[in-house]
């Protein structure tokens, strides 16, 4: 049902002009207001109250729900409940969000009021709106939604509750709980929606992984070396990797026993790492196939640090560019490829000299390409163990290396052996 159909139905119910109703709906939808919320707002504007007489949508299984649905009724188990405040039409509104599941699948939800349910509850949720969120359908529970205890428990093949290890967190997770050690903390001031805001950022670790975090309500208990349990966090993508966010509703509790923290990064095949969609600290082993353009001697914008071409920055126009060193190497382990990015210090290590040496070589040869050619001669065809932060986007996978060392093992041979086992 498109906005015209919604407007016609609403106008008929309220006895007002359809074009006026349509204009009101379109205005609200432009601000990303869910359609059911928009319709309720228009009802209130025209004195129509709630749509109490509207028929309850028929019940559907979760795996049947698509963005083509307007409203649905589901019977499901609550997997998680998170709470946070968002800015909505100029007002701060507290929402509840998390996941629901039934025997067919799971779906995320946003509740625009507190219905009082908790993880593990089995519910029948009537007249829930459906919208698209992050490319998938999501349920919207609003004032026209009904929530009742289901007649019998809903059996699900899913973990109930928010407890997760860091390695299992994904961008978009809400209402999660973690037990971690605080590894790094840094205070900073940002320009927020209400002016300058003090926050803390840093790194958390457990036995499975390390992830960055932001505490939007800086807490004195979140200090380097502290072993803590954090309840009710949400996870968003920041610079291509999952990042843990603490809000005013997050609870931090000191733990009596120390948390084991992995000293080594998890080693994955490149395919598995890329499929994870981004990782803060991961190790892969592969062979360098080639050195990409934009390696060796490069020029950066002094304002934003972006690579410039012909003295032109995409953001700042003509600039007095600064020289720098970088390597972008294609690494292949037989399962997939990733672009490994080496900063100036690591590029100097593989080149055998720093920026001054590279500039001198380029000046003598009257060609900057001699630097990237020398790097290619050193790296291509050899196996390396690479550790760093992996980001994945529509342009591909990039691994910003913190460690780049010759590997003792042959990743291509290992990949072939693994495939041979699978085919047996």
C-alpha cells in the first residue's frame, strides 16, 4: 500500500480532504517517521483519535514478513530488550528495541512506548507496523499496537538474553551485555546535537576479541584495567568495524574476577574475515599478488589527510600537498583477497628507508614510480602474516595493518588442503 492508498483510507475514515491528508503524511514520511506513527499523528491532528475500529491484521510467521506488509500480527518470543534515547522530530524520546523470534526466524523491533515485556516472554503482538531498516524488515510497535501474553510458550532455536562474547557482536545489535576488561580509555570533546559534549572512547577486550567503545555518559568506573560487566549496549559500525556504545541506560558493574583477554588476534581465512563484515583486530596469512596504484610515494592534503592528485584535494581543492609513504597490497590466501594498507612507518620497513630516502631515490630517477617498483620487487609473491583492523564496504575489503611480517606457512597450500578435505 503506497502513501496515496493510506491517505485515501485515512481521509475516508476521518471525513476530511484526501489531498490534505496525503500532504500531511508525505511531510511526516520525509522525516523518516514510520507510516503507522504518521497515520496516528494525522488522526490526532484531525480529531480522529486512535484507529480502534481498524481490523486486526491476520497473524503471520516471522519468516513471511516483508516490507510489502503494512501491519502484521505475530506470536513470538522476546530475545532481547534494549533502551536508549533518540532525537525524534525535535524531541528526545526513549525507545525500546531488540529482537523477536518464532520457530521460523527472527526479526528486530522498535517499541515507541514501554510495553513492559522482558527477554524470554512469549507474546502475541497485534497491529505492528513494518518498515525497512538496514535493508531488512523491522517491526514498529506504537500506540495502535496491542501486546498480550501468548497462550503458550513460543519455542525458538535462538539464544534468549543479551549476553554475548565480543567476537559475536555485529553492527545493529541492541540490548547486548558484555563482560570485558577495559584496555584503553581516552576522553574527548565533540560537537553534539546539544553543543559540545564530553565522551570517552577506548578499547574493550575479552578472551575472544577486542572492540572499540564509546561511552556517551562518561563513567568513572570505566578506567584502564577495570574488569566490568556492561548491560544494555548497542553496536554500530564505526570506520568499518563494530563499535560498542554505552548510553544513559547502560549499567556498569565491577566484576570480582579478572577477565581473560586474548593476546593474539583471532586468525581467520580472508573469506571468513570478509564475511564477518569488518573486524577490529584480526589476523590473516596470505601471499602478496600485486602492489596497487597509489603505493609508494604519495601526496596528502594537509587539512584532511586524504590522498591528492595533481595538487587537488576532493574536499579542499588546490592545496600545498605533503609527501608521505603508503603501500596498498593485494593479499590472497586461496579463499579470497583483501587490500592490506601499510602506513608510513611500516612502508619504510618494507622499503628499507624512510621518506627522505624515498624522495632522494625518486629525485635521482626523476620518477616516483621507482619507490613503488622497489616495494613490489620486495613483496610480490611472498607470504605474510598480517594483523590489523578490517573494514568492508561496497568498494571492497581493506585491512589497516598493525603487524606485517613474513609468514612461515604457505596459505595457498593450506587452502588447497582444506578444500581437498571438504571434497572427500
